C-alpha cells in the first residue's frame, strides 16, 4: 500500500476508534447539494460524514477492532461518525433519507456492536436521551411519591373529617341563632 493510502486508512481508523458509533450508508444517486445538506444537518449533533473507499474502510475497521462487515461494504459508501449520542444522529439520518429518497443505511455499530438497518430505524424513533432520563427518573420517584401520599392519607382524612364536623356545627349554630 502506498504511503498516501496508508495515511488515509490510519486517519479513518483513528476516527473510528474515537467515535462511539459508526453508521455506514450508501450515497448512490446523491447530489453534491444533498450531501452538503446532510453534512449541515449532522454538524449540530456533533457528527460528520465522509466518503470512503470500501477497501480502506474494511482495513480501518479491522485495525480498529470492529467486527467483519465485508458483505455490507459494497457500492458507494459513506461513513457517519461522531462524538456524542447516536440516537439524534440516526433520527437526522432517517429524516434526511425520507425527504431526499437517498442515502439508505447499510449497517451500524454502537460501541462495536453490530446493528442492522432495521435496528437503526428503531433507534431513530427513540426519544432524546434527556427525555428518556427524565422518564426513568419519574419511574424511580413514583413509588416514593405514592408511599408519601399513603403515609399522609390518615392525617389528611382526619383533617377533612374535623373540617366537615366544624362546618356542620357552625351551620347548626347559625340555624339556631
């Protein structure tokens, strides 16, 4: 391999090692303007897309410890990497693919685990991480909240009973007066 090609593979390998996820996509029939639009949408999510040769990607993935995905690496291939969460990136990608009818996902990796295109679609449908964390916190706090209500109920019931009795006696006193 020439030094230039080895450098490209080395750079790609470093990107793959740093990224918690890697999405491999087919960019066939994609125009330059569409590709620029995809890059612009991915940038706020901390992700970037690169066109790579399949042979370079295979070598870089092997060097980075990824499972073999040789059968999926055919045709025109682009790689999406990032340093943040994969769910917003998958959501951006799904929306983009639906709008432009191009750029279908071939395969994905999250923490080196292989995900099919269907699994990536499900991942794209998940709410944002912050929303999931809030829902989990709500589930964890729910039993404690119910327990506190249960402990307060006898006192609340007594207070309501005394208030009703006081109102009844007040009404009876006004009726006799």
